[in-house]
C-alpha cells in the first residue's frame, strides 16, 4: 500500500459522504474528514449568497459531540469552560472556550444545557481527539459520566433568512418559538442502528456559523440522511466549506487554528465577553485575568485595504515605517460587501481603530487601516 493510499484511508467520511458525490461536490480534507468544498464547480458565490438571501444546507457531521452527565456535571463544565453556565435554564446554549493554565486556547465550543445534570458539548472536528484527552485528564474528582459521542451523531445546519420556514414546512419541526442560542429535543419514528442515544432523540438548536438566522440538527446518521434528502428535494441549496468560511469571516466569527489557538488566548482574540472572571474558578482563569488587566501584547483586529488585492492567511502586517507588527489570520474580498478585508493578529499598540497599517502581499505592499472585525451585520432572531 502506497503512502498516498494510507493517508486516504485515515481520512474520515461523514454519514452524508455519498450525498455530496451525487451532487457533484469538490471534496477536500478538513479536520481529518473528507468534506465538500463547493458543489457543481459553480464557485463559492452562489452558495454564499443563497445563505445571505434565502437558505442553505450544510453537512457539519464532522463536528465532535461530548456528553457530561451526573451529580457534578455543572461543576465540571464550570471548571473547564470560560463562560458561566451556573443556574442556567434547561435549553440554554453557551459559547466559550476551554483554556490551558497559561490562557492559551484548547478549543472554542458550544455548551448545551439539556437537563439539570446533563450537558452536551460541541467541539471542533480537528480537535476531537485532543479535546477528548484533555477533558478526560481534567475529569478526576468529579462524579460524572463523560462520553465521546462524536462517531454517533450526524449534524446538518440550515442557515439563512428562510431557514425557519423551511425547517417547519419541509422537516415538520416546530421551531418558530425558539430564540437564538436555545435548543430542544423531540422524537422521530426513525430508529437508529445504535444504542448510544435514546432511539428517537433529536436535538435542534437555533445556532449557526454564518451570521444569519438558522438551525443545527443533531441525530442518528439515518435521520440526518432523511432530513438531507427532504431539504435537497425541496430545492434548498447545498453549501460547502468554502462559503462556510466566507460567511463566518464576514461577521467576525473565529476559526480555531486561525483566530484562536494554543498561542492565541480569548483575550487576544477580543472574546473577553465569553470569559467570566467573576466565576469562582476555571482552568486558565489566573492567566486570563492578568492579561485582561495588563492588556495583551497582541490583539486581533480587522483591516480594510483601499486596493482590491486580497490579504491571505500568514501575510505579514507592517506599520507605516515598514516594520513587521503581525500577520493576517483570515482574509478575503468579501462577497457581501465587495471589500478587501482581513482579520489579523498585531501588536496591541497598533490596534486602535483607523490606525494606518500596511500588508505585504507577495512582492508589493498595500496600505490599509484598522477597522472593526465584523465586516457584515449579523441577522439573528433574538
């Protein structure tokens, strides 16, 4: 067996893999999974604009899921998570980070409160093994049942201003009364081929990664395939990782590995609102509290170029004297606003809005200025 074949065999496939091939998807490796980049080779723009103007459908079954149950479930989540879930109502969802002792980011994730002693954690695909090992490492002394359910769940995201209508009419799931960052469970008559989950349990949340209203559905592979088929038959646009990245970027949402990492803390990334320092304790609290008081050495900012040149990940950011001050984390010519913009991690002294900077793009230097990281206004149902 050749090296190339060995590598191919190690790449995982989601439960919707065959559906992507049937739709003519261009497949790429992402986070250890073979995932659709875009469909029908029509470019990213049609998929991107479908989500902004109508509705789009994403396979996000590569994401990881971990359940935390037991008498100490809330205390454990509080210990590993920067946000504060104490006393939250059932059905509430929280965004936040898991951090190392030095404040660096293990991962960013969503925490769903499913019951009084029952939490559902959604983690990034590329970090599943690392996160799971880290969670196990820090579970000692807690009366909990910690389970990695990543191989069981399939997941789709229905995103866009028409998503509520589509979920209700095509999938028959009542969701109009749900508000942003809440979830609920319901039952299906489909029986999954696994005992890892209550046979008919499906989770739906009003969440997403696009800046638009939308829903994410977690269930057995069989149920997710059924939902996908119904939505595609109803004319919903299948969307790949390409527009998933352009959509999240336009509204300033971070991608782990670019805007967050073991070397980039939530404070550096401008995500301090999700770090609750008034909590009694959590891993990394001391380091993050110190950084918040003293100010981080580097900050994540938005930069807009006057030129149409596109700043890409890793390109160097310079001050007006031509000295290196940081680098681009993500950059595009935005599809919604037609501007050349990027997010960049730069020395804090240059992070003030309207500060003039430059970006080295190949052999040329292009002037720009520091702007807000949100390049397009979000449209969520509050």
